[in-house]
C-alpha cells in the first residue's frame, strides 16, 4: 500500500516510521492523561491503534476513529497537561493518515505528538525540560523519518506555545544536528 494522488508518494513503511515516532512521543504521556481522567479509555485506544499499525497491522478506520475519540477526550480533560497527553495519543493514531501533499500543515502529523510532550514537560518542569524532550526526539529520529519530513515545507510559525514548539522541533530535525557528525549525512535507521 502506498499513498498516492498527492505531490509525492508515501509508502506504508514510511507511514509506519512516522507513526512509530509519534507513538514513542505520546506513550510516556498516557499516565498524565489517565491520572486526570481515570477510566477514560480513548487515548489508550488511539495509542494501541497507532502501535498496531506501526508494528505491521493494517491501516484501517480504527486509527482514524480512535484519533478523533482521543481528541474529544482532550477537550474534556481536566487540565492542560492531560489535554496535551490525550491529543498526542490521538495524533499518534492520526499520523497513519499523513497526506502526501507538500503543505506545511501536514508537518503536524509528524511532529505534533512530540511537541505536545515537550509542552507537557515545560508545564511541569520549565523550558529546560521542554528543550530536553526536543533533543530526545531529535535523537530518536531515524533517517527514514527525516527523509519523509524533508518532503514537506517547514512547519508553520504559530503564536501559541504548542505551535512554537512544533516549529522548534521541525527546525531541530531538519538542521545539521539531525545528521551524523562523522559523515554529514542523515543518520541511518535504527
């Protein structure tokens, strides 16, 4: 399966790479949501759907439906960290539907879950904690993820803090620090 009909093609393997990156970003946030909204299964279901796809399962309506449900849970969450956590889980599932359109708004499918994690870290530990999350995300980025990201224009600059962190992460991923310092080439997939 490949995504066609856009400005370029995305293979299923590339979509799985994007979803894995997003799911890895969202997973540590799940306890933040569940602490504030015990018994609400929607973000966990979205994260499970994301993992199912990135581990070889089919891309089905399950990812889309659980993403929407997790975003609804985010709107109902009791506080900002819980809202961001639910949104990140929804974004992980929704990343399976990254469109092959050279539009800056599509970059959110790639970086928003990690930016949510950075903002949760900032809200609970300050700007240095957010910078550490961005650095960790940059280190986790594989060559395959960077290849997909670089097909899109840079993330749009925004006024709210989440948009600013998305832009900062996008810049970090595209920058020279996302390359192997010995060769100057993008790091290989791990």
